[in-house]
């Protein structure tokens, strides 16, 4: 119940509900007729899957507990087909982009203290991760974590603040290199939050790839990124004992 209270107190549920409603689904979509209470219950179902021991929506097929219903304010928890239909509708009506931008604004307001005008700066950490995807469709393959297995996957690019708080996560093709995802997520974060405060970037080990310094340097020199990103002082990354230390060039 503490998690539920925190979701409401911090404005997370309101933020997500507003983002889905503002995605302007077509008239034929069920989202246009979805009541606010039902919308919030579906969002809470997705948020609290892990809290009741479920790893993905597929696990709802065999879920018979009462905890998820209690957390979502229902007599009975939503089933797999209902939640998957909701996700499909959100994905096809532009809700994904709206939710991503809304989460970026919410995490920024949640984790960041007000920055004095004389110290308008932000250090961010960029990391990459790949999640296996089990699908009958052919999707890009990549190396999954420490297992060394090459499987069909999606690539995640994560942006954290200096204290390690997650600010933004974006999903890409499984064969995306971090050096390509880095400028995209920085631009995305600054556009979503209407800020240009990033002055130093610390990037994961994958950022030391062969294309990193030359490709990013050329694109920066030729104005390949937005004005906000071109003003970033790109860091020099040093690896030692598994840790990453960075200093501005």
C-alpha cells in the first residue's frame, strides 16, 4: 500500500493518465470511451505487476491472487487479454511517445532539486541494456547481458542523473549501438523537459566502441545534432576496475 500511496502522492498516476488521454486516439478506438477510473486501474495493473510476483503481462493468464485487484481498486484484477488490448491501443494511437515524454518530466521533477540560475548544469550517465524478446517474428539479434547468448532482443538506452536516479529510458532495435542511442536520448530528454542543462556526459563502456569518438566528433563538428546537444562538453571516459570515471575534454 505504500507503493500505491507513493504513486498517487508523487503525481505519477495523474501524469500517466493525462499523457494517454492527450494522445488523441481516433474515434473508433476504445480509449476514447475509457473512463478515468478504468484507465487508472489499467495503468496501476502495469505498474504493480512486479509487486505481486509477475514478470510480464503473459503471467496474468494464471494469476488468481487478490493483491493486484486491491492495488488497482477493483474487485478482480484485469486479465491478460484486457491488459494486452489496452497496450496495443496505446501503441497504435501515439501513446508511447506521450508516455515517454511524460515520464521524463515526472522523473525530473521527482529527483531533481531546483538548480540556482548561476549553477544551471546537469551531469548525466548513459547506459545501454538489451532485453530478450520471445516472438514468432524475426527481430534484430544482439548479445544478452553476461550470458553471452545472441538472441532476438530490444535495446534499451538509459539516462541517469549524477545520483543514479533514472530520468529517461528509450527502446530501440536490438542491434542499436550505444554511440547511436546516446545523442538520441540526450536530445529526447532535453526536448521533453524543455531544458538545456546537460554539460557533461558519462557513458558506459560500450561508448568506447570504434565509431564513438570519430563518428560523434564528425557529427558534432558538422552540426549533426541540435544546438543544445552541440553545446555539450563531451567527456573523456576512463575505465578502471569495472568503474567508469570521466572528465570533460
